[in-house]
């Protein structure tokens, strides 16, 4: 259930192209969470907030072409490295289609920041929603179990990175050890 902040300059896209882009972003982001983009409950909680920057500067000068920033936010445990890479590629292709430009051209003017919010930092309807609870809402007990596994896998990966960083700093930073 992604929330998306899309920074799109006013007039950068034709209205129908922008509407199509919003539909594509919805599908892309749901798919990269590993959920079904056709599921009405999932679609209903996928919101896109469009921000219209008054001005955009590049290298200290007013940008000559539109610059975009897409920030999809999901609960912790939803993205793998492969999902993030696929998401960035698919969003870039979708923005290029909307603009009618090449992926290479748009890729130089688009930033995509797939963001995971720590478990317990996602709230709706006045309560904190944890990933297993969210997944259960979308698909019952089996999806709850999937959410628990995803969160556990994310935590194991984070712990392994931390252990490796500590180990590396001890090898490099502690002469004589």
C-alpha cells in the first residue's frame, strides 16, 4: 500500500498524459510490493500526492526542461533490492512515455526514492499499522504470515549489514588487532 509523493512541475505533462502516468505509477508501485494491482482494496489505499514546485533549478540556474521526483513510501519489509531496481526502471519508463521522450533523456531529469518507513511508523485511521496487520487486511492469515516473513527477512538483512560494517571497522580502524 504505497503512498506516493510525485513532484511534477505545472505544465510538464499534458493532462491526459499525467492522468495515465498516475494510473501507471499506481500499478507499478503495487506490483513492486508484490501485491495484485487489480485488487480493489489495494488500489483504494494507494494514494498519490502531486506537488507542483514553483520553480526548479539545476546547477544554480532555472531548469530548461522539467525535473521530476517520485517518492514511493511503503512499510518496512516491502522492498527487496531487486524490487527497488525494478521500480526505479519502471517509473523512469512510465515518465518517459508520459512526456513522449526517451528513457535516457528523462532519466537525467528524474529522481526516484523508494522509501521504507520503519515498522510501527505507518499509521491510518488513528492507529499504528504494522506490516503483518496491513498484509492481513489485504489477504487474510496467509498474507499476514507473508508480512511477518518479509519483515523478519528485512531485519536479518539489516543485522547482517550492521555486523559486516562493525567487523570491517574493527579490521581497518584498530591497528594491532
